């Protein structure tokens, strides 16, 4: 199966739900879908294209929106499914019913970007400490870490 | 009756900090849970403030054992963003280092597996032979751990005839020793009895939980980025994807020993067919606005970097997914219905690299974000005061 055949299957199967299909390099396919069709698209990739393997989920802070990219892969290509969610209402559906291995990446999104993953089987924090202050999401662009000034004991 | 036992974050069986929370019924594990976050360094956030070339040195330090994996993954992604192509000789040297790194990592892991299985002779043998690879890497790059051989646009050090001959000579010894390990791994009855049937990961579960690398290959899935999505010069190299069908720790040992032999084959091919020419091209400082997904088969499995550029000399976003993180859900599944004594063995069998898996958060100390230096005397005084104020509670609870 080459890239063109994969794009053909995506176009036939998802029709108007698959937007901006791009093929920037060999074995790399990007397309966008609305957040409402996210789970359907994930199920389609799994069942029709054999993408059982979700490599990871990347979040990108784009100002008013967050972009979430689901990096799927089968043995022929890496298929990247992107979707947008509002920064003011960052809800995304969990794709764990389709891909059980997605849970750690969804928990990471919750920690790092403050997104709310609806229906996630395990919503506990993953990487941030238990006493991390609320509403501090490190990978948002407006979050800055300021190191407190160093004090040398006994110094001037 | 059920018992809850925390394993880690500091535990003799674990070489790096991670907390496993186990629920036992008698000796049998009923539920396993993992808590990450003891090794955070905030690298993804930091990467957004550094230039591409500075980030190369940052990614090198994601992990000590697979340092070359992360830089190669990053460098080949940035090369695509900058629309340059590394010359052939550079790619050959890059791949050579990658395969030597795989050899050193797998030998290290074999030793750890032997040690966790209580077979310390095996551990000492493999680690002695690993020194041969470490010496090769040192002659090649000048460093034993952080090779720093990659640069954006190629590699930093060329290889000469003397080095080439030295590596080829050392390979004979390594091949001989690895064949001996194959013999032990398959025929030594006590070793096989200890690892066979331990940590079962059925093929379907492994696929569903998105396991990667030797862990999934030992469950009979021929998934290898080097074959599926060849980068560098892997499309020219003769090698087979190694799999095993036993789905247990024995399978994972077999897969890694077989991969060692495949790596020797590749190293020999790379050295005998090393093309002439330059080793690197000059890279521009900035990259146009674009994005790239870079995949790499690290010794532990697939390593993925998602890099987004914004037209400046710094990345807009760098997302790193190290293979160990992908293997955690599968490990929890493997641990279920196992025995307490099998925990270190099963956990070691995914070749965990916790510093790889955790690099996400900037470090803020304590509850209020302040950093403070406390002398031992102050700490002692604080602890005495604390317990005077807070008498020991009679009905102390487990912190779960």
C-alpha cells in the first residue's frame, strides 16, 4: 500500500470529514478532522487501515486554539490526524475505547495543556507532582518558569 | 486478603526512580499501577527557548544509554525542516554509531536480565564484552556515553582506515561471544526455567496497548521502524527483523540476542561499503514554518520526535515520545497474575529507561516554588520539632 492508495482510502471512507489531506514527505500523511468526528476517524484508521498503533499524541498551543495531533502508524506509513479545540473550552473526547494504549498520552495532555479529556478511563495526573499548583499548565505558551533568585546562606 | 505494596521510587530492584504500586493476594499480583514524574527535567519547554543547534545538545542528554537515538531523531527531522540532506558518508557514520549503540545497549540489558534472574556470571560476562563496544565508540567519537557525533547536516567526526580496521577486528570477538550467549540463553536449564513463561504479553494485548520495540517483537509482531519506515541508510542494509513467539521474558532475551547478530552484520556492511566524500553539509540557522514527524528505532523501540518550526532559529514545539513510555501500559498487563519475585525481572524486560520517558516538566521545588538550601543541623532540628508538634498517630494510614 503506497501513500496515494492510503489517501484514496481515507477520502473514500471519511469523505467530507477528512479535511486538508497533505502528503509532505514519503510515508507521512497529515489530515484534519472536526473534534466531533475524532473518534469516528480513529476507529476508521484502526479498522480500515490497520493503524492499531498510536505512536503518541502531540499538543500544540496555537493561541486561541490548541492543536492536537494523533500520530498513528501502520507498516506502510505514519498517518497524523489533527484536530483543533478551543483554548477557552478545551474539551476533547477520549479515544481509549478505540485505542486502549492512548491513555498515558491523554493524561499527559491533561497535565501539560489543561485539556479535559471526556471519558478518559484514568484521569489522575501522570507526570506532574501531586502538589503541583492548580491551573498551571507548563506547555502552554503563556506559562513561564521563573527561577527564584539564588540565595547563598551566609552570603551578603 | 489483599496487600498493597509500593515498589519504588527508590528500590534496590529499580535502577531509576519510578513508583510501582502493587496489590497482592498472597504472592500473586492482582493489580499494578505506575506513578511517573520522579525524573522530570522540563526538556520540552526548555527546547522552545533554545536554537536548533543548542537543542541537539539538549536532546543528547534526554538519555545516557540511547543518547545517539534522540539526536539522530532530532537531527534528521530538523534536516527535513531546513531542506538539507546529509551526505552519504555522514549517514553511513551516523548509522554505524546507531548500530554500535544498539549493541552496547542490548549487551547492557542482557547483563541486567541475567542479574535480575539471579545469574550474575552472565551479567559479568556481558558487561565485560560491552567494554569492547564502549572502546569502539570511544575511538569513533571520543566519548563513551554522550557521543555527540551528530550535527545538523551530517556528523562531526570522520572515520579513518586505522579505526575501520580496529572495529572490524573487534567485531570477530563480539560475534563469537554473542553466539555463546545464544547458546546459554536457549540451553542453560536454570536460566531458561527462570525466565520462560514469566511476564506473558499476548500478541493482541501488546498490539492494543501500543507496545513497541523488542517487547512487541517478542510477542510475534514484526514491527520495526528500520524496515517499515527506513531512515538514514537502512533501506540499503541487509538485515532481518527479529521476532519470537513465546510472548515472555525468554522471548525478549532471544529477540535481543538475535538483534545483536543482525547489528554485527550491519556494522560489517557499513564499514566495508563506506562511501567517500564529505561527512556533513553546512546547515542554515533558521528553518521555514513547517512541521515534521521523525521516527527512529532506538534499542528499546520506536522513538518519535514531532518538531514544528515557526521561521525562526528556535522550534515552536518539540514533542518527544521515548519508547519506554509506550511500553508502560503493556508492562502493567504483564505484571498481572505474576509473582512478587517476578516484578524486577518483568520490569527489567522492557529495558526501562526512565530518564527517557520523563523529561517534560520544569522543576519547581517544594510546595511554594522556592529553592532553599538546608543544613543537616537545621533539618535535624526541623524533624525533631515536627514530631514534637505532631505526635505519632496510632491509626496511621497507607498513603494510597
